[in-house]
């Protein structure tokens, strides 16, 4: 029996703690993030103040134990937070996602006690910003083909890193980075190693900031390493385990992007419901027309299906903690479906709003631009389909 045909009962339910968190994040997002979303989208500035406030609320280290500066909650709490933040502003949720499910998660899962204390605590509490850096100009989907190099010095004390990384989310502002680079090119993906990088050391050069279509307040840049010396103590996990660490962490990250996509889809949907009730045409509200109703029904159905796939992935990740059985496929299915749902809902929202959907006077055009990245980063829709199909066909 294949993995997809095995019945897995969804037993997820929100505890009082989850409901209280959801309410607190919703109130914060609607009161503090939504009013500044358009301004930051236009300026492209990094919203440091609100990110720091979210850090004080524990939202920059939701699953990180309290002793390391986090909130000590679970993956469902993270997902609920991502949905509420993304509903107000996708840019903010991108920053939340990288700090939580890529940066913190990598170190909590693979780091030493000293690494957790030094690198997770300031990021989980929102004082510092973390980033995750895998992609290079010539190595995106085919992540194992990276050209950057780390060479151990003669004394055996430091690796010297040279190369160029691209599309680093929070790259222009990050204090610390989980970096993947090649230590033994002859070994292919088994020659990749993960390092913990301090941005304030010589040889760390922030490259050009990307001018982007959407999530414009989430800063993205290249990072260039020129003879950057990283101490051997900063190897994350084992030398040569970098690719597996990168992939394991992306499984967690993809659940976060799915939740972000669901938040964008919900925002687009709720705006559409209001507009379909209010906007008058041909003698009544446009919601009375079947062609609008079809859009509403399809949006709602895909949103709820996305939520179930996300909850399914959350459950699979919780099971992984007990069994060690990977949740790669569940995460990919959630990310694939939710990101395509976000795009579908944002597009239909523009259509329902007509000219007003195309105008910058309403946030609907921002949802449309912001939704687009969810089908690209942390693995394109095509890569997610490849991951799912390979697993079902027993090719990996
Ligand atoms: N968990 C653990 N191990 C995994 C894994 C996973 N999810 N997926 C693969 N592996 C392991 C395999 O078991 C295999 O191990 P062995 O060598 O022991 O057999 C090894 O990794 C190699 O696996 P593959 O042969 O399947 O690797 P591949 O080269 O064919 O690539 C891929 C697989 C799925 C296409 C992968 O390259 C991939 O996910 N690409 C997309 C990368 C991506 O998402 N990039 C986005 C980066 S982050 C970003 O967007 C920016 C940001 O700042 C947010």
C-alpha cells in the first residue's frame, strides 16, 4: 500500500493554549501589522520594529524551548501564527518563517548545546535576525551543485569560505546565517557541510538587495564570502552532512510556507466575500450571480483542503519526533496545494474586485503579488511534485 492510500485520521484539535495564541497573534497582526503593510510594501524597508515586538511575544522562536529564549510551543502553534501574520502581511510572515522553521529549527535539531545557546537564544527572542543560505546563482532547484567552497586551513582551526550565495531571505539584515557550502566537491551532495556564520566578521559582504515583485518588505540579497574564516566549532552537525540537514530543515520550512500561503488565500477570500456582498451591479450585489458564487465556492473549498493538508503535515512532523519517520511528502503536498491555492484565490479576488482589484488603493493587488513567491521559494511547485512522485514511485 502506498503512503497516500494509508488512512491517517486527522486528530488535530486546538487546545486552549492554541486558541489563546491565535487570538493574541490575530489581534497583534490586525492592529500593528496590517496598518503598516502598504507603506512597507511600497518602501521595501525592513519592518524591524514589529519584528522585535513579535520577538517579545515569543513569535520568533515559537517551537524553541523557553530556556533558549523561545515560547516552547508546538508546530501547530507555529502554523497558526504564520496564518494570522500572513493574513495581515506576507512580508512579515516570511521573516517569521525563516527565523523559526529554517534558522532556529536547523540549530535546535543539529546544533551542540553551545551553538544553541549562542545562536538560537538571541534570534528566538527577537533581538537578532537569522537566515538560511543554500541557493547560489547557478544552483537553485538543483541544490547539490553549489560552487561555493570551504577549505580547512593548515592549522585545522578554521574553514576558509569563498563564494556567492543568492536569494538569502533577510540577507541584508541578518546577524547570523545557517550556511551550506561545499567542503569536498569530489563527493557531490555528500561533500556539503553546514556552518554557523556571524555576519560581523571580515570577508562577509552583503550583495545587492533584490528588487522584488512581492513580499517587498522582506529583504532579500546576495551574500558574498571572500576568505571568510569560520572556526571549526561552527560546523553544524557533521562535516559532509550539510545536504541532508538542508533537506530535513526544508521539510519543516515547507509547512511554514504552506501556512503563509493559506493566510494570503484567506485574506484574498475574506476581501472577496465583503466585496461580493457590497458591490452592486445589474440591480443587486454581485454575490447573487452564479459566476461569482462559483469563484467563492472554489476558493473556500481549496482553502479548507489546504488547511487539512497543512494539519496533516503538522501531525506527520509531530510523529517524526517519536518515530524518526520523515514527513517529506506530507510537507511537500501541503506546500504545493496551499501555494497554488494562494495564487488561485488572489487571482480570483482580483477578478471579483474588477478594476478595484487592480488598484493599489486596496490590498488585493498586494495579495496577488505576494502569493506568487509561495510557488517558488523553499522548492518550486515543480520540485514539490517531483518529491511527491519520486516517493510514491519508490524512486528514492
Ligand atoms: N530529508 C532528509 N534527507 C533527504 C531529504 C529530506 N527531505 N531529501 C533528500 N534527502 C537525502 C536522500 O535520502 C539522499 O541521501 P543518500 O545520499 O544517503 O541516499 C540525499 O539526500 C540526496 O537525495 P536526492 O538524490 O533525492 O537529491 P537530489 O540532488 O536529486 O535533489 C531535491 C533532491 C528534492 C530536488 C532537492 O535538491 C531539493 O529539494 N531542491 C529544491 C531546493 C530548495 O527548496 N531550495 C530553496 C532554498 S531556500 C529559499 O528558498 C530561500 C530562503 O531564504 C527561504
